């Protein structure tokens, strides 16, 4: 336990309750989707964690700590599965939650039962004794396994998101409205939080005899409450995204080096030079495939095999070249750099800057200064 701090307790409690409200809003958000249900659960589990810490300390102050040991509702074994299934839902519109998937939540049920046993009550109280009883080691093991569960599911979820981002670039030239990069931050933060928290508490326990607890314990939960509120708010205000169906793009077998399809490359260059489809910021694989009288999957495979880049990078490379030509023209001062970028088909400043730097190893401003020096 720590010394009561009414200010920090109030902050944690207010943010925790706000997160619970946000979890309810997400759960009933229209249209009702399975993904929202899992996100609501994720936010709720973390909100419950921060509220728990306030309840346990308040009950301790009024001499009713023993009551809390019977109502403990921390659910760390539910965090990993809900994060995983939320990620599955938003990256795969065809995903269905089946009965077998309930097995992922079996540890959560066991955790709930564990908190109702004397092993938990004795083990938890024993953490504050000079010599830890055996049950305390059982409790610590249960906590560390929970951290391992969150870490494992977080790594899997992050891998799914990274794969999704790569697939987007095979089909779209504008991915801002489809990208799920915002979710990568909470996955990394939540996974790192639990690991660092357990390591810090164990170092404090065995090295400093819990003398540092007053300095990090409550501030840590304030940070967790803030993050949870941010995730809940971000999830609630996120607009419903377009449903993206991916079909695997055929790849060459390893070790097979096909010759360049010069006919395809010639047709592609001619189309780009004459019709300039890359100027359309909403250009996608299907639109370009229709112009080349090809199927989207066939075109994607052709681009990957013959251009050594995906659809996204190919289109943006043409946009960068168009931008460079505009800077070399007499009309370059009529628009700002970003204005020229928009005229070339770019949709956002960040995408433009990233694509330009990748293509030229210079920022747009650096390139313009270099151009003016040589002209």
C-alpha cells in the first residue's frame, strides 16, 4: 500500500470513470460492430485496473482492506485476447468470432476464480511482510504469467497490423483513411507498460525494500489512466473505415528470377506519360488495372515482379517526378511546395514528405534550395 494522496486518487478515479463511460459509448456506437465490442472491453479492463487501485487504498484507510480481497476485479488475462480480437476484426472484415475462440478467455475465468480464493488473499497480503509466504510466490507467478499473456498477444497483434499496412500498399495510393497506425502506439505502450511495471516493482521489492514505492506507484496509475482515456476517446471518435478485402497477390517462388516483362513495362510507362492517372489522389489498383485492361491481382503481381516496388511506392514515385518537373518550370513560385504536391496527386503533407525523401534522399525544401543554387 501507499500513503493516501487525495489529489492523485481524485485524478485516477475521474479518468478511470471517464474511461468506463467511453467504453460504454464505444460498445453502443452505431453501426454496431464486433470490433467495437472488443475495443470497449479493452478500455473497460484498463479502466477497472485504475479504479481498483483507488478502491483498495480507500478501503485500507477506513480499515476495510479485507473486504477488497473478496471483490478484487482486476482482469489482466482478458487484455491480451481482447486486443488480439479487436485487431483481427478491424483488419479482416470477414472475421467471425466462433465458439472455439472462447478458449482464449479461459485464463480470464480462472483468474476471476483465483481472486475468490484464500491463496490470493494470503498471497497478496503477504507481499507486505518481511518474509514472503509461499502463497505470495503463487500470486506473483500469476501476475507475471498475465504480463506474458499480454506481451504475447501484443506481439501477434502488432504483426497483424504491420502485415495489414503492407497489404494496403499493394492496392492503394492513398492509405491515410485506411491506415490503422494509430493502434500501433497503444499496443506498444500497453505491452511495455506491464513489463516495466513488473520489473520496477520487483527491483523495488528486492533491492530497495519497497522504499521507492511512494515515488512511482500512484503517478504510474495516473499515466495509465490518461493513456486509457486517450485510447477510449480515440477509438470512439474514429470514423468507420472503408471495408478492405484483401486477396493474396501471387509471388514468384523463391529463387525463381523471371525476366522483365518489357511489354507490360512499356504499356505502363505509356499510360503514365499520356493519361497521368497518378494525378488522381484517389487512384487505386482497380482503377489502374481497368485502364490497362487487366485484373487487379494480375496487375499487382506484375508491378511487384517488374518494378521492384509495390503499387503505393510506384504511384508516389511518379508523383515525385511530376513535382520535380513543376519545380523546374517557370511557374514554380506561383504555388507553395505543398500546393505543387497536391497538384501532383499527393493527399497529405506527411505522405508527400516521406515519399519525396525516400525517392531523392532530400526534403522538398532542401531540394528546392539545391535547385536554386545550380540554376
